[in-house]
C-alpha cells in the first residue's frame, strides 16, 4: 500500500482543516517546502499536495509554494485543488507535477475526464471523490452534489479513470479513524486503485486499509500531531 504524506496549502502555509471547513484551520508551518523535504527524508515515495484556496475559487492560488516544492524535492507529487480545464492540467504537468487530481470538474463533467485521459493518459489523471455519508461534495467541499460516490466512481471507470482519491469529509482532520465501510465498498464495487483519505490516525488504521486491498492512504494530521511514525509506516506498508 502506497503512503502519501499530505501538504494542504492555504495562504502559502501548510495547514489542516477539520471536516473540510475553511472556518476551522490549523497552521502547522509557514514553509511548505520545509515540510515536503521532511517527508522526503523520512522515506516518502510520493507527496500529496492540495491547493485549498484553489479548490474553493476554481483556479490555482498557491502556485509559488507548489512550484518551490516541485523544484526542490526528488520524489513525485500529486496535486489537487482548482484544476478544472485542460490548460490547468497542462500548466501543472509542465511545472513538474507527476499527476493531477480532478474533483469538482469530474463530478460535473465526466466527459472532461475522458478528454483529459485521452490527452495525458490515465497515469497522469486521478479523480478526486470527496463524500459525506456517501454523497459527493464539490467546490472545496462547500456544496453537496446529487451524486452517490460509488456511482460517480463507476462513471469515472467507464471513461478510463484508473485511480481515485476517496476522501470521507466527516472523518477528515478528526483523527478518529477512516470510514472503512465506504472505502472498502469503493474498492469492492469499482475494482479501481482507491487511495483512502480522511481520519487516518494510527498504524492500526493503515493495517486495516491494507488488509482490504486499499491501493494507498493519504496521511495528514496524524503526521503533524506525531500520532504516526512515518518512517516506521513506510517500512511496514510500502
């Protein structure tokens, strides 16, 4: 199982939200690059970066911080937040981002995902499905859609998506364990590479996800609060 330390950027700072709320922000560092280098030194093979401001407004906001990370670490990066056009994808990949995560646009326009995959390939395009009680949320988690998460995942599969980042909003930033039920349902119903996100708080949580054939896990607050020894986790699960 692949492990992805998370770097969420808001106003150029490394932060964590609770349950996706932009009104509940905790700043961990003014230097996202320093954080990225730390995870790299601890054995990370991939880093998960989110432009939180971009997710909210629909276009990249923290490009300087993102570019600085890309230029100064030697492991691949997946990036989400406000990427909603082919031009956006081109720009991110040209910066050196390895793959992009499309969330709001995937839910509103599956045809866009098909086009993106035809241009860039499925290894560069990930669908981000963020859900609460199984219902997909969009626009920086500020609005619930009419989509069932598994139904959207199956639609993504039909247009060529191979990997999905599945975030349970109610669990995110709470460190109360991931939503195993919905995550396992996503794995079993779709057969896709599912990367779990939200609520992971311990090595035991990672163990449970691994046992259910989850492809990867994004770890955020548990790392910043020293609840998971990332170096140990890498030796156990990767």
